[in-house]
C-alpha cells in the first residue's frame, strides 16, 4: 500500500498516523510504502477502501 494513497484517503499524514496507531514521526519514516502490518490494519479500518495486497509485499524492494 502506497503512503500517498492513504494520505489522500485520510486527508493528511497526521490523520493517517492516528488511524494507523503510530506516531507522526513513525509515519513520516515509512517512505513510499506503508509497512505490511499497518496496511492490513488500514484496509480493515477503511472497510476495503484502501487495499492491502500481500503479494505487493513479496516483490523485491518493498518494505515489510
């Protein structure tokens, strides 16, 4: 799950961090990709509006 998609959904990084249950500095440090466990949580929280795809995290170069 790309952080930019989640920011668009929540409106800003602060709201994303709150929804994900992490501090703002932690969310800022994610880079372009939301960590896998947080992505799965966000999919459930958004009722599927944001999609968690386990295969995405199996690709080389993706953070997990």
